[in-house]
């Protein structure tokens, strides 16, 4: 099978100059595209639409969020014969959610064409679908299992199909549908045109393409076109034991209005959702073991904003299209860079800002480097927000909310309540007390002192310290001040705890911290003289292993320290 290849690097300049009108689409489609707010074709659309309109088969490797649905929907709608009332195009999808998403795109773009689009999938009474098919369908979008049901009942006829699209082909492989897809393709005319769209092209999918596609053109949308700049991507490195606490802290700091949290396994998604629920979070889990009714309930709550957090596996998230998702959090790092790109594509839809956060353990650093190589982009590294930072963020949010209420005016019930307690104190004291009650409640959501900032720090590898050359250390020797901390071995404190506390709270690099000595009841640490007061202030209210550090200066103990621990 000869495959013509369109490479991104050789066609980018020309593609970026194209408009939808340049693609030769009908006036009805151009009107719908304009009303949908699409100003110019996305790369996958500019490259694929002319190929499909020319009658060629096509293999498109592209991730979610690239606009690939419109890349096949627009040419199908353009080539539809309006006077026929038989199925002319069939789109196969791995999940119900993706089938509904694709149907919605066809209905939006085909609103002025008169096209009849019918979705068929499991979990919905088949009789309703049978009636819709009898009324006439130009385009059918469905999952393999339900398509086969209709074919065997003879309620779906495919002899007039001119176009077949296999959407998310790799996921149909992962879900065990490839044999069903092949059986369905065998029921369609050999003269049909076929498009295969997939995030990856594993061997089994390549074999399917070799058997069923004729002289296809292959289009690859490189990752750099996918990881758009309006998605902030940040990595927090934490010990495995601190991941749940780190997630809580990140949620408290980011305050997402709608977030998808990815786990590697179904049991992991259930466990995490239950843990978040126990901590008062509005969280729901979604994965392959749920019934269709359960999936519908979870998604209805998430879309309505009643569940802020959706804890999902990769397969369960396929086909989900929720425009308002503000954050994607990789609780478990994805197994490959392609999955990472697919996951983060769930936020930052249609040019909106989005945030993608990944929690990694020291053993997973290699995977982050692979992701960066694949997307040709460096990911931002950060430290898990400290308790102090979260509280500062909450004060800022409270100030914004208060200013908003003041602008619109408090309601009558608020005035009535103030009148009932007015004799207790002056208005300024009453307002301060109300704010303090609210902030106390918010701080309790952080888990009190149970979440210790130091546990988020990855212990410093002694071997890494030893690799520094003596000459470099001497060259960088600076005046040091020794501090005394009221925690020691009996409190279970380790050098990494002290480094983490100072680096997090004082916001200074851990590499500049000098010698640390831990005794039974106290510890000493050398810090650069020019930041000593900053460290003392920062540690004033800090706890290590649940105990206040109570830092003080060791009078007269000054040294020129080397940066070793």
C-alpha cells in the first residue's frame, strides 16, 4: 500500500494562509462556520479537507483538541446528496460520549444544509434509534456494538454509504473493537472512501489501514501544533507518600471551577475520588466499570457544576468534551507522551486559558523528559504551594468576592443579621469577626497542621552533593549564619525536611543552604548571612513533623560554609 505523506514542516507556511472560503466549501457551510466563531482553519482542517474533497482515502494522526472532527465533518456535509434519504456516511467512535460529541459538531456545522444526523449507541433504548433511522438519516454516528445490533436487525442499511470515518482508531483497538470495526467495514461498499483518525498508529491499526484503505494520504499533526501556549503546564515533584496531600494543597491554591484528575487505573480513580470526598471535595469518579446509567449521572453532575472534580482514567475520558474545564491534573503520570498531550487537551478549549498540572515522583523524572522531547517544549517546574501561600491566595480571593458584593450591594438578609448583632460590638469589629470566621473555615479545609509543608520536598540526594567539585564549592563560599531549630531526632526530623522547609517558606534555593546537624532535641543549619533574617521570619510559624520550629540565631557562630549537608 503506497502512502503519500504530508509533513508539517513543508506545508505550514501555505496552510496558515488558507481561509475556509479557500477550501471550496458551500455557502451554507461557510455561514455555519462563521456563526460557530471559527475565523480560520486549524492545521488539520486546512490539510485534510482538500484531500477528502478530492476523493482520496486519508490517515490522520492527530490528538484531541486539534479540530479533527470538523476536518471530516465539513467535507462530508459538502458532498452529501440532499435529495437522498439513505445513509451516505458512517462515523465509528469508541464511546458514547464521543459519538454525541461528533453528532453535535455535525449538527452545528450542518444547520443550513438540511442534513439528518442520527447517533446510535448503547445505553439508549434501541427502539428510539430505530424510529430515527426509519425517518431517514444521511449520516450515522455510532459505536461499533450498537451499529452491529442495527445491521443484524436490518434497521440500518449501508449499501449506499460513500464515506466511512474511523475516529479514535487506537482507542477502538484498546477497547477490543477492532474485529467489530472490520466486520462493519465488510458490510460497506468496496468503492467507499475511508478516513482513519487516530492519536497513535499502533501495528494493529496499521494492519487495518493496509487492508481497508486504498492508496491513502497520511497527514500527521505534530505535537507542537497541539500544546498551545495558552495552556500553562507545570510539574510538581513530590514523594509518592505525599501525593494526596500535594493534590489537596494544589486544589486549595488553584481553586479550579471544573477539573479533570487523571489516574492510571480504575481502582485508583475510585480510591482517589473517595479520599477527596472524605475531605469535603465535590468529586466523582468515571471509568470503564461504571454502567451507562452511572456514567450519565456522573457526567450530568460534572457538566452542571455540581461535581467540581472528575477523577478519570484515560479510556473513560475519551470523547468527553466539556468546554468549561479550567484544570487538568495528572495525579498519575501518563504512560506515554501521546497520552499526556491527549489529557491536557481537555482544558484550554477554543483558545480559552487552561492549566495542566502533573504530580511526579523522583523515579518518574525520565517520563517528564520524554514528554518534553516529544512536544519540543519545556514544562514549568514548581514547588507545591506552601500553607502560607494558600492562605494568602484565599485572602486575595475573599477580597475580590467582598468587592464584588459591595459593588452590587448586600441583600436584605445580610442587613437584617447585622442589625440583630449590632449591639455586640462596633461595625468594624463585627466585620472583622465575620471575615475571621470565614477564613477559619477555609483554613480548616487545608487539613489544619496535618499537612506539613516539608513532606512535599524530595530528599536531597547525597550523591548529587558529593559530585560538586571542591573548587566550585570554594569559589562560591560566602559568609554563613548558623540558626538553631527546636526540633531534632526525637521528632523524626531529617536533613531533607529542614532543606524543604527553608526553601519553601523563605523561597531561597536549597543548594545555598549550608551544613545541617541534627541532635536529639534540636538542630542547627547554616544559611547565607544576607538571607538569615528572611529565613528566621519565614520559619517563625512553621512546623516540622507537627512541631513548631522556633528558629533562633546561634550568637557568635559565624562561618564560611561550603554547600554540603
